[in-house]
């Protein structure tokens, strides 16, 4: 599922259940805003915990030594921050 399919599915689900009438244009803005907020919090090093769904966070990957595959020369790979997602129990049970 890509972003457009996600927007369509959420918009159809809300409109079908007659809970809320949201156009696809508005739904695109909502999804974009959600992604921006998640990225902004992760950039600050914060954790986003959605009970039952999962946790988004950032881990630091330690620096290490590696080899340049073209020259075979040993190089130092610096430490870096990487995002992660840890699914919650409800999500794990649903997928099983």
C-alpha cells in the first residue's frame, strides 16, 4: 500500500461509516501532517508511543570499522541515528 492508497482507504472507511465526511484532498493534508509530526519528533530524539499499535523511536548505531569494497582499504564508519518501529501487542496479535 502506498500513500495514495492509504489516503483513499482511510477516507472511504470514514465516509462509509458515516462518522465524518472528509474529502481526499483534506485527508492528504492530514496524512502529510501526521508524517511531518512523526518525523519532527524523531528528529528531536523523542519517542512516539501509540498504545496497542506500537512505538516509533530513534536508536544510535555505533561506529565501526569496515572495508571499502573497491580498494579493500579499511575505513572508519561513523555512528549514526536510525529510526525504528516496535509493534505493540495488539498489532502483533492481529497479524498472527
